């Protein structure tokens, strides 16, 4: 039984900031010249221009400031419980709003039609959680099945979509709402470590949602046909990307060696995933690479011999949004489906990375709307 992504929608907090402004602020907060140099280097090579956050006041001044000076004048952030309180308030409002948006934009689907809700987050926890409020506030059936995938990291959209496809295989009448919501900015820390400097330069807030079912989309409606999923581990990177709960938010270890690990292993990782569907890298028109950072996209592109156009959606999302953990790949897939294609359909390979080092791959076929194809004919993309 084939499963389809019928609709993808995304949502961002209202507040955003330029990467250049964030760099200036982080330099003001730096403890010495060495740290200031590191901040400049990391931020100016991030490939990011703007990010969004639920936090409006970072700088230790005024009501609601996230960081406040202690008795010695050093800036201190709130404890984990206080950060999680912000998550519970903000994520509830965002998840309900995005659920309304994606269902409202999906032809032939209304809240009572949804049979399963799968929520994903690694940046906060509370119960009843977003899944509960989505069902209750949208008027879904009390019998709607609810599942939450927590603390998996940037690759977690893939297990959620795989779960949705499995529900549809078991029950062809199933309609699954997948919701990835991450508020990474809640875990910003000012401890001066290189891991945190890197994380502070990359992560942002955002949410993505998808409607998945086994029914074929209406003619002329853009969609993805899900073809297959594969999981893999790069055990050499077990300590290079980790995520633990600390007293001042969640503590991330993010080694600068991660892109090299990915680059040296990516061909062997995606090869079996493609081969399972009788495909090779040359059969893939577009790559939805999780933009964990500019260097990660660079390494994947270089190793697989991809053109700039084949990874342009990933770079564009990184540039305008930053890394929103699990939600990010849904932004990339949305970007691909909306852009002029010049053809009715194409094969897409999506890949994301997370703690472990875990690698998740999904192959799919993008079906483009006729107007997107027509637009491409009028304004052709460069040959890739």
C-alpha cells in the first residue's frame, strides 16, 4: 500500500533576528578575545542570514530578559524547568495553529477525518502535550490515536513519516497528521565551550506538519509518494553529537568533526537505501539534505557529486531559517514542492542526521502542480 504526503505546511514564531546582529550580541557576551574570534568565524561561515525564536529579549535588560546578570555581573540563563515552561506555553499555541493550517490547506481533509496524530520534539516535554491539544481544540474524535516521538533529534521526522506510512499500510482509510515542533533557542547557553558556540550559531525555532494517507492525491495537486525508508548508524560518531538534559537547559555536544564523518560515510549510507528501490544516485533529481550546517551540505554535495541546484532547497532553508532540528526537513520538502520544476514529477532523496551518529534516509517521488511546471517552462532553472 503506497502512502502519500498530501500536504506540508510550516510555521515560524513572529520574532526573528539577523545572523549578523546575533554575532554582534554574542561578541559582546564573549569572555575574551579568543572567544570573540571564534564567534566571528563561526557566524560568518554559517550560511545563515536570519533565524526565528520564541524568545524576544535575550540581552539581560528589561522585563522578560532570558539572560540576567548574577551577583558577579555574569549573565545567567534560567534553569531547565523555567525553559520547559516556556516550551509548554509556546508549543501548545504553535502546534494547534499549524494543525489548523495544514488541515485547512489539504483538500478533502477535515479534523474529524484525522485518525492518528504523531508529534515530534526534542526540545521540551509536558503532558498532556501538543498531541492532546491538537485533538481537543480542533474537534477531532476522542478516539484519535496519539503518539509522541521525543528526544530523537534532527532526524526524527523520518521515523514519524515512516510510522505514518505503516499506519496507512495497516489501515488504508487512515489519515495521519505528523507534527514536528522544535524550540531550540530555549537551550542557548553561554558557557564559552566551542560546542555551544557552534550550536548557538545554528539552531532556531520552527514547526512543520504533514498530512499522510494511502489515497491518491487529486489530479493537479502537489504531493509526495513515499517509496522507502532506511536507518543507519555511524558508530564512530557516537560522542560527536549528543544531547542530554542539564540544569541550565539541554546540553549539546556538537563536534566540528561531524561534517567530515558524514562526508566520509554518506555514499555507503545512502547507497543501500536507493538500491532497495532499484535506484542509484544518478536517478535522484533533487536531494533534501537536512541543513544541519553549511559544512554538512557541502560534504554531502561534494562526496555524491551533486550540482548546486540539486541541494539548493536545503541551502535556502538554512539561509532563511537556520537549523530547526526535526522540523527542518519538512521546510526543505515544502520548498522543493513549491518551486518551479519544469516537469510533472521527479525522484527525491531526503536524508537527515542526529545523535549517535544516526542517519535516516527516505526516497520519494515529488508530484508537481501544473502551474509550477508551467512556470518553470517560462523561467527555466539552470541545467543541473
